[in-house]
C-alpha cells in the first residue's frame, strides 16, 4: 500500500448499510458528493453515488433511475450484461474495491449499489464543460491547421485519430498520482518507432511515484535526461499536426489529461528550431526562413556580449567613423558597457515578463509602450547610449523568433554569463563561453539520443532537413535515430512527372 494514499483497500460488502457507512467516512465533508437511495421494484433497496458537475443528470434520471424504479420485480441476476440491457448504458464496469470506485467516481461515473450484491456497478454517464477547440496562441502560423489541443484527453486523442487513420498508432494509458489519478497516454507508431525507445519511455513513466500530476511539465521534469541543463530535452506543443508529424518520424508523444500541451521525445536542438510552417510553405521559402532563424539564434545569444567585448577591449575592430559616433553617444554615460548592457537587459526582461503576466488587454501595451518610454527616458537621462538600446532591442526581437518558448528562455538565461565573460576577457571570454555551451550541447541526450543529431554525430543523409528544408518528394527516409527497420517514407520516383520531363528535356539539349 502506498504511504501517500488516504484510502484503504476496502472490499465492497453485500450489505447496503455497510457500504453507505464506509462511503460517508471516506467522503466526509465533501459537499459535491451526492447519494440517492431508492428501491428496485418493490423490495430491493439500492442507492447511487456520484460527483456533482461530472455527470449527465438528465441521462442518469432518464436511462438509469427510471428503468430501475419502474422494474416490477427485481428478478434479474445483477450481472453487467443484464444491467446494460435494462438501463440502456453500454459503458458499465463491475467493481469490488472502494479505491477503484473512487477513481471511477472522479472520472464521471455513477456508482450503483444493490442490497445483497457484493459488487458496485460503475455507470459511464460522464459529462462536464469543455473548452472549445481553438487556434494555439503560442504556435500560430500563417499557413497550416488552426486547431489545437484542449484540456480534455479524449478530445486530444480523437484529434490524432482523425489525422492518422491506422491501427498502427498505439496508445498506452498510465494512471499516475496517488491523489490526482491523472491519466497519461503514450502514443507511438508500431513498426516505425524503435522498440528500445518505447521501452525506455515505458520504464521512465512506470517508475514515477508522486502524489499528483497537474500538467505535462511534471512528466517532463521526471523523465528528462539532464534536469539541470537550461536547454529543454523534450519538445512541447499544442498542435496535433506537429505531434502526428513526429509520430511518423518514429518519435513518441505523451498526452496528459488536464493540459493542452503534449510532449514529444526524443528532441534535438534542430527540432526545437523548426516550425510546422516550414513544411507547409514552398521549400525555398521554408529554407530561407530556417536560415534566418539560425542567424537570429546566435544573435539572441551573442550580440550583447559581442558589443560589450568590442567596445571594452577591441575598439580597433570598429570602423573609425562608427567608433567616433558610438564614442560621442557614450561620452556622458557614467557606466561601462557591461553595466549599461545589464541595466537594459534586466529592464527588458522585466517588461517582457510583465507583459506576459498582465491581463491580455493591457499586457501588450505595457510591454511595448514601457520599452519605448523607458528606453527613451534612459537615453535622455544619460544612463544608457542609443546604440545599446538598439542592440538590446534587436536581441529581444531575435529571441522572439524561436518557435519553442523554452528554447528562447534558455538563450535569455545563457546570455548573462557570456556577457560577464565578455566584459572581463573580451572576445576571448565570449569564445570561452560559446565553447562551453557547445561542449554542453554535445554531451546532452534526449532519451539517449544525442542532442545535436544529425550534426554531431554527423549524418549526411539527414542534413537535408536541418541545414535546408528539402522538397517533400526528396525526403524519402525517416530519421535513423528514432525509427525501427521501417525507415522508408515514400518509394523512389516520387518526383513529379513534369519535373522529370524537364530533366529529360535538359539532358537532350
């Protein structure tokens, strides 16, 4: 018995009074628990127990209580099959323990107890308010599906089934949390996902012992390889199309009841820098946008440090006219470049977080107007120079270009130690900090998969989806680090016929 559990494994009695007494003890001071007693036929006593707000009361009264009360004589043998025919509900389970009953009640079932029957019938009449399917706000795209996951697990799994219509997509359910009894589902494609990957995910999730799971972040923190790394090792998404694309590449997805955020593992740094829209636009546009994202990845990480190092130690690298302009703007600034950058960066981060936490109606106004007002006021007061304001603004915009929010946070965190190294050692400090980050990235693993795969270790055949976004007809194979033996996505010769004709025409010429 788990030490954190509050309910003993008590078996259901065939005496109605004993069961009522036990349930009153278990649900002491629980206002939302309702118990309704009635007679089946003329003489057989019974009662139902349910949680208010989790069931369909109309369905309970019409299809359960009315047929049972109007039964002329309780002559049926109290089996699930006969009860299903009587009450017109197919989702019925027979329960013998109180702790199992509690789990069913919390999921929206109604417990039916009958005098003389040593079991309880759990009737599936769940109904509660659900959030409508909306477009994900954190992963908006210009072209692509507009639907996102919700907090209801069944809705999320049905959205996946609607996109991947094959029984090869398997879903394994776990119940985690001694108090919350949260349902966690692992989704993978049989025959595509590597068996060792599925076993590793199963082992890590099965070993979780905790009192409750309220969000998928709990699962992420309990199964990731390096919890002290600033870089996320598991991808998070609200988009069903992203999950389906990952499943078809041999990856595993983890869905948690009560949250719209699904986990995808294993993840690499390059998957964190890819947007679903890369595959919906034409491949030339997707490649150019991906290159732009890579450039601003390094910009968000290194630009303030580069500015500090050059102004502090390497002024000879700046053209004379530009250096004179910067020196003129800094002649009244009382702080060195490092302190100036820290003041602006910390202020910008505070404004960004304030804009996120404030109500939606005023959050954007505070973040934008606050940045403009504070930047202008700081420049007018002689606390910071205009070039520093521009550097911080470009850095902030660059961090917004990261498709994964957690990756942007990692860059924002690492920016500060590199700034200190640049302020003390110049470009040498910047390179030392950058080398340390590269070494750390090379040592990271996501469920055993190298974090910089396929660049380190290099896999030339897979770089067509990293450095560029190759045409769909040329991406024949799945990534080798996740798939089983079935790594062929499409046969050869999928190049459109009109393009083949152009090639033959060119060769003839």
